[in-house]
C-alpha cells in the first residue's frame, strides 16, 4: 500500500449536481485555482442527481402545494413559493450564461418546457386551491397560471386523468405552461465535461475515507483509489462535501463544532414507470397532488411527463420506502454508524416526535403492486397493471437537528449547508428542492466561505446571473426580460408567458 500526498486549492467530494455547479462557478470566478474532484462511483451524476433518482421537476413552486401553506386565518402564505421560484430563476440564468458562452451545448438534452399543474379533489381542497391560485396569480413570478374546476376544461388539460372518472367529488386544477422538466443527470454530466476541459482533475472510483485538519490549517483527505488499492493523501485550503446522503458521515469526521447535534434520517423513493407508448402519449404535464396525512413533503404524489435520453416517459410516485443506507450504493450500517454520543439525544428526540412518519413509512414499504396501482388509479382511473413497472429512485437523507422553533430532534425537509466558522469546509445535507436551486445554494457557499474574494467576484457574478442580489418579484420588468431571454437560450419558448 503506497501513500501519495498532493496539495491543491479546492477539493470537491462527490460528482453530483452540487459539486458540478460549485466547480463551474469557481472556474468562471477564479480560473487559476486548482480543483480536484473525488467520486466513489465510475461516472458523474450517478446517485441523487441521476435522472432516475429524482423527479426532474424544475422546482419553481408552480405546482408543489407544500410550498404554500394555509395560515390559521385562512389566508395563504406564499413566501416560501416566492423564495423557491426566485432561486430557480438564478439556476436558469447561470445555465443560460453557460450556453451563451458555448461552455455547454444542446440545452434540450437537459431541460424541456412542460406545463406544471396542481390537482385536488374534495370541497375543502378545491377551496384551498382557489385561494392559492388567487394569491399566486397576483404575483409577477406566477403570471400565466390558470385555474379550472370545470370537468370539461380539465378533460382538455389532462385527458388521461379525467377519462373514466366516476366520482362526483369536486375536482380542480391549476396549470402554468412555463414549467420545466430538468434532466439533472444529463446536466451534471455536461458540467463535468466542461470542468474536464478546464483542467479540473476528476477522480472516479476514489472513495474519501477520512478528513482531518493539519497543523497548517489545511484539510487532509485520506482517499482510497478503488482501482489500484492505493491510499492517497490530498490536502486543500477548501473542501466541499457534496456527496448527497453520504455527506453526513464525512462531515462528522471533520470534527467541526457545527457538525455536532445533527443527524440524518434516510428515506428511499419508488416510482412507477409506464412502458406503454399509447398511455405516455396521452399525458403532457407534471401534475402534483396533495400529500397524505403523515406523509413527508417529498412524498407528494405526482404524475410526471419526463424526458429521459431524449425520449418522453411517464412516471408516477414517489412511494416512500425505508432503507438504512444513506446512498443507493451505500451500506446497511450507514444509519447506525451516524449515531454518535453528541447527536444521540437529537436522534432519539426525532424518533419520538416522528411516530406518524415512521408508521407511514412502514405502511408504504408493505404495499403490494396492486395497492400501489390503486394509488395510481386515484390519478389515472383506467390504469392497467401490465403497463407499469416499479423503479427504485434515489435515497434522501433528511436532516435532523435541534432548532429554536421545533426544539430537540426536529426533522428538516429542505436543503441545508453546514459551514465551518472559518469557511474552510462546507457540506451539503438534505433533499428537495436541492438540485433546482443548486446555483443559489452554491452562491451562498461562496459568500460564506470566500468573503475576502467576494468583492472582486461580484461583477462577474452579475454578468453570469443578472438578477443576483435583487428581488425579481419587486422588479417585474427585469423578471420579464430575464424569463424571456433564458427561455429563448434554453429553448423553452414554445409557449411564452403572457404578461398583462
């Protein structure tokens, strides 16, 4: 076993969409910096970023009901929806910059226009959707949204869902044509091709075993080269841990105070995939419903048109599952190994609090194919079992931490970045809307970790992302201009937004 020690400026752990985005931003902002990437698998974008491991929704809160909550007085809080929409616009701008600069090509290989719809049944839910529509459609970011509770209109929008529907229960939907389907696997691979052309050293089949601080204040990584069996030592001034579910164990190894009192709870997902071209052809939208009571937010049922390998597909799900692994390619000991003396109370408190979630996951795991088909038939009444197969999606590790609002052991349903006080190391934890807001999340990492460089970088950031630091909601003309130009660059102009 040989030991090699190598120094570099930046190390990115994990070849997913987050590392790809951070690496791409850094290469534009500090082209002279040396960057190395270590990925345990044989290719980029194989875990959470892979197109089969996430829903591909360009999350802009156009259809996701869990981003708009009803307040006790009956009004609708749309602040989270606005925030996520604005964050997705940053991603669109950065991708457009890369396309316009010929750094990546053929945007249709990773992003396609697709209507985003919300669908609800029952009087109470229809009233909620009506109020939600009213609150959102007054906002510049959501212009072009339509509402209908007329079954005839809904037949035009979603024929596959309306055909064979016998229930007299009220039904309603909203539709907005400016939604997108994003193939994050394809995007990740494109970004890594670009990074390779920029002389970034990308090491596949390299597993990071340990991370520790050197006396000089650098971070030293112990890396196992899986193809040669050698152990290598690599040091860097800055390390980003972007290994999806695998980030938590590595963050714990750093020993930074910020890594204490944090746990992770793995939730796996299953999708039903249609393989009947006639059925696939009858649906053209991403249609999100309401989550069942006790279900985690990432288990909102949705029927999605997807474009994978430039082919139209139809997926339904996700069904939640449970596996103690933190990654699809992880170990059954991941969960138990993440419990440490300093987070055991946090983990136990979450276990006691989340009994309904535990019960829900057990029920989901026990479902038979026929029971899953019954859930699908709530969306497609005429669905036939022989047209659908089950696909295991990615693992998500939900963050558990102590918060002021939720107390000890609160389960977080979002994307979290943990940064050392001195900014020398950052780790990404959590799940949706992650990939869609990658540019926003990575800009935050740069702000926190490189405050000394940020002043000189700002003009380049604004060149790449014109709305950086501004609220698009408060600048409707700027939003219109940016939305139109990014739609043209990314080939999304099939049905442009109607501005009043």
